[in-house]
C-alpha cells in the first residue's frame, strides 16, 4: 500500500472504499456516502452494518480512527493476528468482516493496556528483599476470561490468549495471593504460581533473617565508644 503524506489523504482512500461498499449495499438509492462525507459520518454509517460485512484495511482504519502507520503496524504484528486475508473472487485486496475487525481492535486495546501497565510494574528497589516483596505483595495485572484467571499478563501463554474470546477477556489487579484464591482456566498454571508464591515467601524469609542476624552482629554505637579518661 502506498504511504500517504497525511491522515486526511489516507482517509480519502477509506472513503473511496466506503462509497464502493455502500454502492454495493444500496445500488438503487442515494445512500449518502461520497468523497465529501466527513470521516465521523462515514464511521457512524459503518456502525450499524451487519457483522459479516466485508471491509478493506483503509476503511477499517478509518472506522477505528487509526492512521496509516498504526494500521500497518498492527497488521504486521501478532498476537493478535490480523484478520485480513485474500478472498477468492475479490482480487489481490485483503478483506475482513466487521465482527473480525471489531474483535481484533478489542484485542489490540487489551494489548496496549497491558503494555502501558508493564511500564509501571516491578519498579521496586534493587535489593532482593524489595524484589521478593514486590512479587509477593504488589498488585500485578492478571488476564481473566469469564472470571477464570489465564495468567500474569507478562507471561500468559500466547496460545491461551489466541483461544480466548476477546469480548470475555478482562485485566484485574491482584496480588499473587489474591489471584491464587480465584478460579483458574488451567490448574497447571495455578500450581506453577502456587510454587512461585511459596518459593518467594521462603526467599523473603531468608533475606529478612539474614538482615536480622547482620543487625545483631553489628556493634552498637555506645559499645564502641572509648571509656572516659
């Protein structure tokens, strides 16, 4: 696809696709979509269309309010995989249904939220105690499907993410202990986190004990003073 200099130029491509789509849907009456129609109106006209309506990338980007680079970057990266593909009888263009595009956008919003959350996570101190404490006691972000925990958003299984129904996914902020008290989709994943929780507690206890012993061994200030002459 040719890169357009501005968002407006790119959205003109989307309007051309929109006009062609509505010409096909309403060939015998004025459907009110042409190249002078503003972007917001075109997007609103797409909203009530059936879920199986096929759209090309530029029109989808207009509907989702993405610029050309955002749309292209999304379609190159996975997960979530791009729903656009070639369809027999429709030339070399790639198409996706409106429902597929909507679910794909929801998955990207979830991914973007997780990415922003990751930037704020695990910024504890450098000591082992602080790190263990952060893992055990800070609220982490957990991916949840229909109330069942899939895993920590940082290392959730990609295949589990792809199998999930996007509209049923959610992100919850819980400590490890809180997450372990919730139902899990995969008992093995829950067992893994239970083991991590126990190991983290042992590490924290060992570090705290080490600090306590170090403090006891350190001479007190009043004991090291020289006696008066």
